C-alpha cells in the first residue's frame, strides 16, 4: 500500500534542520557573549534571545521549503542541496537582521552574532543532511523504507528501469514484478507476468507501493484498468514515455482553449524569466571577472609579444543561439605561421606531418604536444587563461558564462541535433569542461551540451561554474 518513507524522511529533515539552526545560533551566542570579553552592543538576556529566535525560526524553515529543500528530487543532488542550503541560510540570516532592525527592542546582543550563526548554521545543516542520507542508505540495507513497484510495459524502457532500480540499497526501490511479453536476460530473478491481471493474482496488495507504466496500450481499457487500480488502492502511479527525447526540457500541462489538457514540450527550460535572470547574472559576474582579470590579461598580452611577435588575439567565427554567427576572441596560443585560419589538415600537411591530422580528429579535435602550439600557448591552454578575452563576449551578450561550446559550422554540420544545441547561447564553460574537458570525444561532449540545453536551471549554472574553477585548478582533462 502507500509508502510513507518519503514523508517520514521529509519530516526528519525538517526537524533536523530546526535543531541544527537552534544549535548554530546558541553556539553563536556562546562564542560572542559567554566566551568573549569584547563589549556588547546591547544587553540581551539568553532566554529572550532564544525565545525570539525560536519564534522567527518557522519563517526560516519556510524559506528552505520554498527553495525545494524538502522535495524528494533534491535527495541525491548533493551539490545542488548544498547550494540551496547556502542561499537559504543567507536569506534567513538577512531576515533575522531585518527583524532586529524593526523590533522595538534589540534581539541581538552583538552584530557579529548573525554572521557566526550563518556560518555555524550552514556547517551544521550540511553535516546533518549528510548524516541523514547515510542513515537512510543504511536503513535501505535492512529493507526499511524501500518502495516496491510493479513495472508495466513492453518497451526498451522497461528493461532499462529494471536495471536502474536493481540495487535497492542505492535506489530505494524494489521491482516486485514486470508485466511484459518478453523477458530480458538481465532480469531473470524478477517475476514476469504476461498480463496485468495475472500480476495482480500473484502480488499481494500489501507488497505494492506503486506502479510504473512504460507504454500506453492501443486498448484504452487496459490503460484505464491500471490507472483505476492505483487510484482505488492509493498507490503511486508514474508513466515513463518510450520516446524519452520527446519529454526532455521544460514541460507544461496547459488547458488548450480553456478546456482541453495538453502537454507542451519546450526545446529548452531556458526561456522567459530564466533568460532574463541568466543575462543579468552573466553581465554582473562577467563584468566583475573582467575587472579582476584585466591585469593578468595585460601581462599575457605582453608575454605573447615578447616570445612570439604577432597578433595577440585569435579570432574565429562560431555559431551560437538561433544559428547566429559570432566572433570568438582568445589569446593566440599557436605560432603565428599556423594561426592564419588554415585548417588543421592544411597546417599538418604543410609541415610534412599529415598523419597528425588523423590523430587530431580522432582525439576530439585535440592533440597532445601539438607542434603548432607555442610553449607559452601550451601553458595558457592548460590553465585556460587563453579564454579570458571571451569575458568581453559575455559582457557584450554574444555568449553566456555557461552553455554549450561555441562550434564552427563544419563541426556542427556532423551532428544531427544541432538545432537543439543552438536553442541557447554558447558558453565560456559548460558540462563538457567539468566532465573531462578534452579527454572526451566529440560525441560525448555534444551529448553533455544537449543535456544542458534540455535540463537548464540556474542551480546547474552555479554548479558548473564552481566545478569549472575546481577543474582548472586540478588541470583535469587539459591538453
């Protein structure tokens, strides 16, 4: 029947967050008031301080709820969860400061307390949630909190689901049966049934928490039978479309002509307010980054002139959103005789090493120890400093901080889903950068670009930017 494990876990998270924040602000009070000899701004008794904070805490928890920290889809997204905890803790701290400002009497004995509370709160919350996740995994091993599901359908997605949910300790799901006309060799230990009615005869209702259907039958009565059964027995129902590419990106359920429900599938989740927020973020962060990077850019420009006289910048036409052509600017990393716009095949042929062209293409348009690259250029590529001039393109609006890689027309011509990739602006960095950089081949990088386009979120952009910094520092996948 209905599985309350998810609800109980949500409740535990809410209670745990509550006590983590209480512990944080009690700790802040002890550090600043009890154990510090510095003078206080106001004499606020500990009981008054705690009472007021406990009264404000439900609003803090509400902020967490609005940020989705109690939604089941955040459970396994640790990085996204940490980011939301940080934002929620910061907003909560500002709320406490604001209340202290408008309150008739001060509630904070010192201005440092909200800062200490914010820091301790963030640390305690992250620690608690990781402990909660570990306990949940341990309970799965003891068969506690497992969701039993019956999968119905003859599509390839059925076999894929069985494989994904095979390890219940990780997934939290157990497949108790599959209704399918064919039996996959990988799932021989799972009971198979020829019809939904046959499955219901063998599986007790007490053993079942939900049904996942992977195809819509031509006979509408079969579909109605499954849906009615889940509703009558209060079971969870999910439908997984066989054509998953149709349902990626942003999906809306709308009332067409005010009466007919329809599913609207957008090419990308990046539209409307999302585009406005992304552009403002690009403009502000790009401008700040450009100001910080300007002294380094001047030094790099001087070094290029000293070690290899010639153009400082490398210009190339690339494609971006809506198939628009833009110019990409980078610091020149190749020797000046090879940076005149000739193709790699022409350059390697001219230097008498045509075999390198095949290696270059086979390596995803990358080549270890490329003879065309200067020693300084190799350092600039490894450190990604050659990309700094592109900050101007970000500020201008030609590209975004995060997005698919800006490709040359001939590169995209060989990819059959180029129009999907070109539904958003190209980016200075992207999923491919944080997932292997040049160690990935062309096809894998385009798949990551496509995933980004269809699953964009502001949190994903923040995650990619932070991981980009980490990747550059570690030099993972650089050539």
